C-alpha cells in the first residue's frame, strides 16, 4: 500500500461514504476489514491507466511477427533442436 494512500475501515465507509469518495477522486483509498486491506477505491482515470499497463501483450501469429523477432525465434528453435538431438538418439 503506498505511503500516501488513505485508509478507512468498512464501518467508516458506511458512515463517511461521501468524504471517502471525494478523497478517492484525488488519490487511491484503501478500505480495511478486521485490520486487513480488502478494497481500493480509485478514480476512473487511474483505473483506466492500470488496465492499459496491466498487459501490453498482444495476440498474433508467426505471419504477423516482425521479421527481426521471427529471425530470433527461428535461430532459438534451431539451437534448441541441435542441443536436443543427442537425447533423441
């Protein structure tokens, strides 16, 4: 949990929801239950940034792979196949 994040209990959430939401619009707010962090409330912009950064991988095929990456892949497969040949004999 970041040092600048605010923390409230689930009881606080029911009593001070307006204040907590107002704070969550400025920075992430942690909600605890039995002294353990359980939830984080954050504004939509921060949430969308997290989603964009969470998995930058994309799906593709060998046909769509950039040529330089395909060459590296083919070379790695050749090395692996040569190293594995003695064990197949």
